[in-house]
C-alpha cells in the first residue's frame, strides 16, 4: 500500500495534535480562506494549538510563516537537488 493511501485510510486529518510534528508536510486552511476552503501546502514549523484535539484542525505555523488549521497531513516527496 502506498504511503498516501495509508494516510487516507488512517484518518490523518489534522484534528489530533499527536499526529502533527514539525517538519511534516500539511495542507492548512488560513482564517481568510475558511469560507472558500482554499488550502495552502507547506512544512510545519510550530504547533500553536495546545489542546490534544481540535474539531476544526490543529493550528500550526508553516516554515513560510503562514498560520492556519491543518486540514490534511500529506506525504511529501523529498526535494531533488
């Protein structure tokens, strides 16, 4: 089974803090994009939510500085040199 299929089947949807780690590749929904549902992809720099779960997703800061709630944890390919 491919890694991304495993992620979809195990439900890594970003609502549990225990599933989020710095360095993970995630899709987030920023505050201004909540109505449209537009996602932004990036690498987690900081985990901002302190509680173990959150119904709308764990809030994180990406390496790019953008802040939002995790909508999906995704497999990222390593960057090719």
